[in-house]
């Protein structure tokens, strides 16, 4: 999640208002800010946990790490090829 991405900000503006209460003591903007911060914190905890788990598993299995690197590299090459084809076709 990046605060610099306008699409993410639009998603928050579109999806969070139904979870706010205009009659509450806090202003709606503060409620949206708290919900956004809770989401950011949840993402940070989840991604940190996944990173630590991946590091542990990949250190224990070097062959798996090499295979994952190869698959990731191949995926990037395929995506790059698709972008080139799309650019040339369009």
C-alpha cells in the first residue's frame, strides 16, 4: 500500500464511507483515517509475517529458493513480453 498511488486513495474514499457513522462523536474524516490506518497496520503485520516465514522456509531449502527465483524471473519475462505485444498491437 502506498499513499502516493491515487488509485488506492480513491478505493479508500469509495469503500470506507459505508463503515462510518455520521452520527458518531468523531467526524467522518477521522473515522476514515482510523480505518485506513488500521488497514495499513494490518497489511504491515501480515507482510512482515509473510516475509519472515518466506525467509525461514527459503533459507531451509536453498533449492526451493533457486526454483522460486527462476519462476519469478520467467514470470517477469512473460509479463514484459505481453507488454511489448500489447504496445505493438495497440
